[in-house]
C-alpha cells in the first residue's frame, strides 16, 4: 500500500487504482450521492445540469449503473446531500503533510490522489463551513469542499493518463468539525480578500444523516479523545520538577501514548500505511525503544481486534525495520551544520534529544509564546520521552546541549511546581540553522 508521502505518478500499480464500482465506493463512504463526471477532455465536472440538487433518494439502481460507465469518471456530491460528507483537497504534499502532522489520525481516513496532492474524505457529524479556498502565507494550498461541491473519486484523467488512486484505502472517518487542527495563519477567501480559517462561528447547517455512516468508521468520541491534543501539547508539560519518580514518568508516558499513538486506527488494510507514517513522526518525538513499545501496545489493544492478520512477531519486525530505516535516513534531512553536530553526538539519548528539540522548534505556536525557533520543554517531560531519569535528561539538555555544544539557549527559565501553583516548562531557543 502506498504511504501518505507517495502520491505522485499514476496507474503503474492497478491495485492502487480506485475501482469504478459503486459497491466498493459505498463500502468506503457509506450512503453518498454519486454523479457521472467528465474524464478531462471536456472538463472535469459532472456531465448533467442540476447535480447539486441530487439526493440519496435519486440514487436508483439505474443511476448508479450509469455512473459506472468506464467512459466517464465517478464523482461524489458533498455536504448535506451525502449526509455530511466533505473533502479536504490539498494542492500539494507540503500542505497535506502539515495537516497530517497536526492530525495524525488522518492516515486512517479514505485518502485519494490523481495528478498532484491528495484529498482527505471525511464525514462531519455536526456543522461544517461552506466551500472555501485555503491560503497559507499568501499561497493557495488547498480547498475545503462541502455543500454545492463535488470531487472525483474514481476513473482516469485522459489528458494526463493518471488514474484516481488510493493513498489510504479505508472508510471515511466520521468526526465533529472541532476535532480538526489547522495550521496557524491559515486563511480562506479570494486573491484579494482573506479571512482567518476556520470561520467562527460556523454557519447554520442541517445536521447530517449519521445513519449513512459505515459501521467500520471510527466514532467521533474515539477520534476526539485522541485528536484534540496536538503533538506539541505534550511538550508543554506544566511541571519542571527536577526529580521524577518511575511512577511519574510512567504517567507521562501514558499521556504520550494517548496523544501520539492511542487514537491511531487499526482497521483491516491500514497497517502498512499506519506504520510508515507513524514511525516517521514518532522518531521525532520519543526514543527508539518507546516507538517500538508504543506500537506493540497499539497492536495488542487495537491491531488484532481490528482485523490485522500479521502476528505480533511479524509486526514487531516491521516496526524495528522501519525505525532503523528512519533513524538511518534522518541526517539526510539536516543542513550541513546540523548534520555535523548530529553525527558527532555520543549516544542515542543525545541523538533522540536532538530530534525532539529540532522538531519542536520547527513548529509555530504563538499562543504559547513560541513562534518558530522557540519551544517549551521541561526536564521531566524530556525524561519521559527518552525513558530515562530526570537527572540524565537535565544533563543532556542543560549541560551538554546548552553549555557545551551551545545549540540551545534558555529564553525563560522554568518554575518549580508547588502545592497551589503548577510549574511552568522552560522556554528554549534552537540556535542551529
């Protein structure tokens, strides 16, 4: 199965092509309004007028058979017509990867691609915004598609010869809109007039028919529990206690597991995509042994019950191979200055600390006083991520990274936790370019 990073090319592996079979598509989307679309020669939209008014009642057997005609492509009408089905269309992999970083659970929802970028398919269980073009730093990066809009799900673009293909072949997840986490400074609108995204308040909308949701879709409660907290939130631990007992570290690791891994899907057919993507971001957040430990726990709790056919030993072997490969390739992503220092580090504890600090510093969180280049990290939190004692975590970050290597600097010292007052994590500056 292709990973979320592999959305280029087209049609080389027929198993990845989305079949033009309504029965298969309904298994992924639940009940939806399907429509025939042009194949690229005469445009890309629906071939009939008034398609925006089609309803589920009009999805007769004859209409659905006509949609399967191989001379055309199959589109899906979004919004209230299809019970809250929406599409997040990403123009390129950069924006898609950013959305995935903020919402790791997206790897478990139906995702397709054709010529560029990808489309995340979701079913919103409450209100949702109207259609909008999305801009980041003044550049159009995607589109939110809802009522009165549609996207092609299956078929070939005859101009480029590319087929609509699966990036993740899984049912469309059902979630409340509030679960989605968006990049800072994301805007919507036109070329001249922009507004913050998402809009507040959301426009009034009819509630979707949730009975149209496939039974295999994760419930909104499951998703909400694991997705409301961004990866960064785990770095902003409210304590800078200098000594952390085994019990305290274990509690922190339980929170890390819930925020990083516990919410990930484990439905049949999603294992390879989940592993490829999750390992890639987990090595930037926790130590290698914890990555393996967390993903084995996920396998025990959700993988086997979810229908994964691999044995635990096979799963562990896959995880270890992926971890080794990601860690091996990591220096290639660094600048020459960063790579020189990274390769000179003494052990895996120092290398993991480097990856954690660099990743946190790349994020933009002005609400916490941390634009890019700054990050919050308490010694106890780092100890939990490294699975070591707080004393060693402090030694690596404070004495080694700050005093000897001079690759981080303290911006605001942390404060100790007291009986009545929570402590504050130290605010750091990443000094490498």
